[in-house]
């Protein structure tokens, strides 16, 4: 009886590990696709919740210049973008 319980524990551990690993890879691929598709004029939201429009994409240092308001601009790295919108 004890060996069956160990197999069941191993199976559930393996299943949980697989689910977590798969979801992590899926999220990472989505984030890479988002970062590669950013272009001037896109409306974005940063991970800090700041909304703005991309004014310039700097490929050399992987950064973006974002226009927040008429008089306010900021520079962020591409990985700081949470989503478009």
C-alpha cells in the first residue's frame, strides 16, 4: 500500500511542476511577442500603471520614449511595458 501512495505523490508533484513550468513559458513568450511588436504610436500601460503613447523606440538600449501628457515624457525599458491599451 505504501508504494502506491508514493507513486501518487510523485505523479501529483510531476503534474504540478509541469503545469507551473508550462504557464511560465507561455507568459514569457507572450511578453517577448509584446515587446517585439511595440512601435511608435502604440498606446501602452507600464507595470507601474502609467498610461502613455510611444513616441520613439530605441533599439540600441531596448528603451522607449513614452508621451504621458502634452508636457510630460519619460523613458522606460521595453520589459516595463505590461500591456497595450
